[in-house]
C-alpha cells in the first residue's frame, strides 16, 4: 500500500469526526397564510407583482377535506434501465401496496417525487423509505 493512501480505519475515524452536527440557531418565522402574505405591503407595486408571480393572482378556495400536500407520482430513474418506473399515487393506494417491484442490489437510481400543494405554503416535506429484502424489512 502506498504511503499516501488512506486506510479504511482512517476513513472511519474521519467520518466519525465529521458526524458531529453543529448547533443551528435558526428559528423559522411564524407561519402565515397565503392571504396574509398577499395583504402585506399592498402599496409597493413591484413587491405586489413579485408576490403575484410566486403565489398566483389571488387566493383560491381549496376543498378543506383535501390534504394540503398531495403526492401524485413517484418515479424511479435508473441510467441502466430503458424507461423510468413511474408509480401513479392518485388511485387506490391499498392496491398499490400489494403491487411489488424488484430493485437489483447495487443498482444506482434516483427518485423523483411529484406533488401538488393545495392551500397553504409548505415549508418542508419529509420522505421516509422502507425497503424489504427477501420479505424482511431492512
């Protein structure tokens, strides 16, 4: 082994040193509705146009029974596959849960999630992935 190569033990030690998260003192502002944001700074024409470009031209009344965020589609994109695997998540999810697909071990893929925001601004989404190997959760 050459002297300038790093051993696996040294890599593990470096990774352990870098894992300590730095404290973040960021506190998000209080959540405001789209209507409240549009009502701010009404007298500033350029800011009003900018908000209209970002938020749309008016507050639309959304159905309160519909969730604020709806995940519509998930695609698995693999460079070695001829086409991406597209999973439509708008239909019956119970039937979807029974539908299995196989990912070969070691294959690199990207996940693309399409979603729709219905009412209010979303400040963050959380994605949780569960994989099973030979019928057991890994």
